[in-house]
């Protein structure tokens, strides 16, 4: 009898172990499968300067990398760059073409915008499957010298906002926890301050001493019935540490020489069995560990060497494999791109040529270089590529963190990094989507921009036509899927222009916004100018006005392009013929190749085959300013005096998955459909094409020209390759304006190492 009991116990234990193993395998397999099918990508933008005047340009270089290994990414070929105001409204939006190394472009600041801080953010369509917190974002200060600044009295503010961030994400009644502390004034500025957290009995709970980033951490045992206050020498203010739960999970991480000990305590819940600790980092599954519950505590030991360089997310799952709490840990990257820039001299005369020497210490690299007018009172956000890709891109909000913190050995600096992780931590990964294996809503743009939309009838196989009347009558075609959704590629279109979408079944069409309308997290710094900054701004304003006055807009001549069908077999410019008041007469009298007949009360247009044997092609594709017309009566009702040209293609032509039996294309003088009113089902929309390249302009002296050269942006090179050598040099023609100038370099090596460098020089008047 005892043998049977023993056997049953063994069997039950075995089943429990198998169940535990199955849970662990399931979490791991689902996570690995999800990240294999949803590889992450990151963007970093090197802005040509942190401050500009309204009416100027700000250039940018896009570095595009795979999140898991920081190698140049080959997936998305289109980046979206926006300039947003404090309310998240778009001031500028552009689409930029990318190759394997990224891309480049510019933001033209409107002359009418207000002074203040703006957010520059960038993402791909593929990145829209994640939270906007994963988009690149950086602040840009803009000053409009023709408007009142509207500055606020920032320095006089003494109001404080104190926030607490419990380790693991929850305060549990009566359970000690480490909590990050963040102190800001009412304008969002970090505040370095020292004081004590006290309870209602005036007992000291913890010393709070924030650093220059306004952050710190404390140990606290929270109680729901306690009142908390923050006491300084000057004042005592009430604070709320956050919601204190009666039951839940409390997490504690203890660091030792070679490992992290992770303790998860259960409070107020009946639970038994095995818990799991999953580790994710930079879009990869790293490891999963399991622990048995003993005395209401799960204990995991995490060797430091299994953590990946950068930010690692530790997520605890209970015995039901449900995520409950998380913690971020940072491992310093071992390598970086050691880049240094020097100038041949510290001071130059106006108009001279400065030689910039760039050294990468034995590493071929791809770099971007910016030189701009600088003042010590100018805000310089330390948005360097190294810090961003390893650390701040994994955290929400805007942070100004020097690159020195990435490779820290000093315990105080390591604690600063850990406090940053506590106070900026967020649920970066959506475990519900990961476990469910959710399909992405947004597809990557592998070659060209995509248009995604739906139709009102929701039927499969409806032909969708997208026409761009102002772009050489280009026509793009797609078909609807099972639920009426469609996706079409639109290559080689630049600028913003009108697009007309029509459906073969007269469905109403709606398209998805090209740009993401979700708000990004983070508070822009308050706009403030030091009085000592006035002279610099006034000189910048003078330079801009002089430059705009003397530099005429340089128009790049574009090569004449042809319609999508190429050269027609016949083209008729109607002004060269006798004009007739009726379209039927025009087509019958001199538009040879087109056969007009009536079938009952309806007109039918056909095309004679190019063979010349009078073979007729039925149902040709009829276009009016690039818009497909499926009823010939519409064309026959148009006043021919509004038509400038008719093209005829007298051969079969493949478009999309269809074959057209010839093409008859009508072109109005103003690309306005010659007065034809589109049906209600058609959609007129502004299409954002790819931004045209813009060469950075440096005035050329000589040849009788004596144009003042007053540049605030002295030099910009979005891409300089240092191949087969460890150094390079640039000859920069200097402007005539005196002052101090800053050189900023951002770069990446082929192996995924990043680095930045800066240097200053001066220009004196002749």
C-alpha cells in the first residue's frame, strides 16, 4: 500500500515538473518566435544644430540600425520625420528615402512659428507597431526674431513635483521596497535638492538627495494609512508616493560582484508552484529562469555575464505564466567608436579655409559632420548616437545624458544609471502581444512608400486606382483583400501633391494616415533665454536676413519626364487643330487610332491596333488627368476646349495585374479634370511623397560676384566614409561672420560601435 502511495506521489511530482517545464518552454518559444517575426529597428537623427531661427533650415542625417546587434538595417526604406509643437501638433512632416546606411534630409522652419522648444521625432512604418516611446525624438529650440518671445518667469518657480517609482512597479502594504525619486519644478526642469521624507508623526523615513538630473532612490516600507511629507530647510510639502496595494508582488534586486539576486515576494495571495524570470534585451529573448516558491518568496540568481550590453528587461511571471512585475538592468557596452576631430588652428580669419582632421583610431567608419555658430549660452542637448542607441532609446522621454555614463566603473555613476532606469522604466514589451503572437498592423516599406486603406463595400478583388494628376499623370493600381483592405506601392514620387483614389466598384475609399498621430512621452524643457544670449541671437538674425536677401532661390532643373505608359503611339495637341465644340467631333475628325461608336444610348470608345490592319481593341483604359474613367459618356460630355492634349497607346499595356487594350489619355490645361466632378465614392487626398534631396549651399566668390557670406550653419556633410584609412580631412570655407563655432561629429563603425566628438574654433574679423 505504501508502495502505491509512493508511486502516486512520484507521478504527481513528475506531472508537476513536466507542467513547469512546459510553461517555461512555452514562454521562451513564443518570445523567440515573436522577435524572429518582428525584428526591431532603431533610428537616430543627427540634427545639424540644436538651435535655429524661424525661416532657416535644419538638416539631419538618419542612422538606421537593427536593434539586436546595431548593424546597418536593410528592412525599411522610408523614414518619417516630424517637427511637433508642445501640444503634439505637426509643424513639419517629411518622408525620406533610406538605403542600408540610412538617409538624410532637412526641415524648413516656417517663418511664422512661435519661439520655443519643438520635438523632432522619426520612425518607420514598421516601428508604428510599437509604442511611440520607441520613436526617435530630440528637442529643437527655435527663435522667431520677428515675434514677441513670450518668456515665462521660470527661475522664480519654487513649486516642486516629486514622483516615486517602486522597484518592480508596485508598492505593497508593509513590504520594504526600493523606490526611484524624481524631482521637477512646475516647468518640468530637474531639481537638485536635499531633504527628508517624513511621516505624519514627523518621523524620518528616508533622506532624499537628488543629483543634477533631479533623481535619487530611497528604501521605504509603505503604509496606506500614513501621510508623507518632504521636508527641506525652507519648507515642508505633502507628497503622495503612489498607490499602495494590499496584495500583489514586490520585487527587489540585490547586486553582488558576479550576479544579481532577484527576490519576488508575494503578499496577500494564495499561490504555490514555480515562478519564471524572463530576460529581454534590444528586441531579443535572452534567457528564462525558474524558481520554486519558498516562504512566499521566489529567488532568482542572474549571472551578470548573461546580460546583453545595454538595457535588459527582467519580467517576472507567476505560476500561471502571467507577467506581474519587471525591472530594468544595464550592462555597459565594451566597445565604442573612438572618434576625434581637431582643427589646424584655434583661430582663423574670416573667409579662410579651415582644415578639419577626423581620426577614428583604426576603425573604418561612416560619419556625419556639422559646423555651426556657437555661443556658451546656447542649449546643447547631449543627444549623441552612442548614448542614444545603448541607453536612452530604451527609455521614455527626453534625457540629456553624457556619453561618459555608458562605460562607468565608479559606484556613484553606476548608481546614477540605476536610478535613471528606476525613474524612466516602462513596460517596453507588450507580453500579451508576444504570447499571442500578434500579427503586425503596419508592414515595412521594403522598397517604396505604401498606401494602405479600406473600401466601404468590403469585397475582395475590387480594383483600386491612385492617380497623381500633377505628377505626369502617374497611375498606381492595387486590389482589395478579403475584407476590402488594400495596399499599394507608390515609387518615385516626390513632394506633396493631390492624389485621387477611385474604385472599380464605386466603393467609398478611406486611407490610413501616413504619419503617426499618437503623442510621444516626455516633457519639453521650458523655453528660457539668458539675457547674455541677446547679442548672439541678434547677430544670427542679421546674418540670416543678409543671406536671404542676397541669395536668390536656386532652382534645380529637373529632367522632363514621361507619363507612366512611356511614349504614346500618337499624341494630339488640340491647339494645333481646328477646335470643335463637341468631343465626339474631335475624336472622329483628327484623333486617328480611336474608334467612336454608340451602343444604344451609350458611347463606346475603342482603339485601332498599331498593326494597321484595322483590328479593334475593345475596352481601352481611359484616363482624364490620370484618373481612370469607366464610362465613355463622361468623356463625351466634357468641353473639348478645356482639353490640351490627347495621347493614344495603340497596343496592349500591362498595368498592375491587368492588361489594358490600349490607352486613351485626356489632359486638361490645369490638371483639374476639365470641370468633371468626381463621384462621391472617389477620394481626394494630399499625398506626401519622398523629400527631394537638397545640397548644402556655400556661396562661391569670384566671377564678378561680391555676395556677403554670413552663414549660421557653416558646413554640413551628412555622410562621409572613412574606408581603408583611419582618418580623413575636410577643407571648410569659413564665412565672414566672426564668433565661436562648434564642430559636431556622429558616426558608426561597421561592427555596430558608435561614437561622437566635438571641438570649437574661432573666426576673427579681418
